[in-house]
């Protein structure tokens, strides 16, 4: 697994990160772990995934900006891979 530069990027006012995997099963497993974290945090990212990748987009729609909730969830998502 690797990521694009291992950093979250700011794109169109949102936090975005792409994660790459060796196959679909690894992508799906990662997405399911992100889903569990999101449920616990009560904060849900937009997720796109497929064979060998997952892209996470974080943004607080209710505040119309990136908030501490987004940064905390980003940090938690990064810990999945440690």
C-alpha cells in the first residue's frame, strides 16, 4: 500500500487523500475500517474506491469548511496504516 506523497492535500476547499493497494480486497478492507472510524466519530467522509485504490474526501458540510472533526478523522485514518 502507498499514498500520493503520504500527505493530505487541500483540493477545492476539502481535505483529500488517495491510498493505493495491491488489489480490490485490500481497498475494500481499508474502506470498511474507515467506515468504522467514521461511525464512531459521527463524521462521514466521501469515499471513492475500486481495484487498487481508495480516495477519501473530508469536509464539514454543516460548517461549509474544513473543521477539527475533519483533521481528527484524517489523523485516525492515517493510523489505520501504522
